[in-house]
């Protein structure tokens, strides 16, 4: 409600702001940035500028969603859905855990022949958004806590797209998923810490450098490998692209159903 009111005010003020020529507006904004960069020592200035950069990123993401008609253009531009779709065999049963508004789950359901896809989401608002879109017959969405309430049955693949970084105890989370559904493979996508030198600078300066305030971590490849190993998962393929880590894992022998029965 507050966010909607704020955006409404911004829309009205924007009508007045746009009366100025674009070049004048850009000069004024640049001048404000320069002024903000001057008080205090360089470290203090950099902390302020990095915080402003994060706020600018929020505005860019809000405008990107509007540009995409409610779907973030990153799905189209990064083509990260392809990483999941290309690694799931026809006829697979797939759990997309933390599916959000269902963009990845929808791509898998429509592009992997004879697949059965269930999107799992705990956020009621996101779940309603997922269900309000086009839902093919082989796709459904359920509200569930992935640590204990995953849908029963045999699942060939588990998808975790931008999920792990929101989990505090990621090793226990992954172990719980593997123990519940015994997937053949787990497909994971997380943000990469080494995506930009300014991320490391933010950490050096003690500024919140995460790309989302709900993140507990942004992984280096080494840290992700360590956590996956502790969770009983073996990486069989890893791609570093777009400032992210995309990796395909499979439960190791100790995590397999046969080993669990023993």
C-alpha cells in the first residue's frame, strides 16, 4: 500500500520534472551525485555513493518490470531458463522450489515434452501471481515449506533458482530436500560474489553489498562447492555467467535412496 502510494506520488511529480529538457535533468542529477561525493573523506563518500547505487538499482528493476509488462526482461535477456530446460529430460517430474511467480516453472512445463512440473512457494502473494497467469495442464503450484512439506512422490529434478542465498542454514535446507524427494539432479542458480569489483569494495567498506536485503550470502564458487559437498551433493557441471553461478548437482552415493535405506 505504501509502495503504491509512493509510486503514485512519483508519477505525479514526474510530470512536472519532465517539463525540463532531458539534458538539463541529467545535468542536475549528475550535479547532485557530485555534491554528495564531496563531504568527508573518500571512504565516507564511497559508502554514501554505494548506498545510492543500490537505490538506483531498485528503481531500474521497477522500471524494467514495467518495460516487460510485469515480467522482468532479465528472463529474456539472460536466457537462464535455458540452463534448466536443456538439462531436464522429457517425461521428467520436476519440483521448482521457491518458484516465485512461476516464470521458470512455466518455461520447463511448456518446453520439456511430457514433463510434470510443480512450483513450490511459501509466499502467498507470489503464489497467487503464479496461479493467475497461464497454467498449462502439466503445471501446478502449491503452498509448502520446502523443509518439511514437499509434495510426495518420485521427482527427477529439483530446481532452485535464486533460492539458496535467501536461506540461512543452506546445508540443512539442501539435506532436507534430498532426504524428502531423492532427486536424480538438483539445478541451482545463485548470484556470484565476484560479479563486480564494487561488490568487494562494499564489503571492504562495511557497506551492505548484497543485491537483495533478504540475502544471507552471495557465493564465491569455492564457498558454494563447500556447502554442496557438506549437503551430500556433487557438482557435475558449473557455469559462471551474467554474474551468477549456474550448477547441476547430483546426490552422492551416501545421499542416494539406497544408501539412506541402509
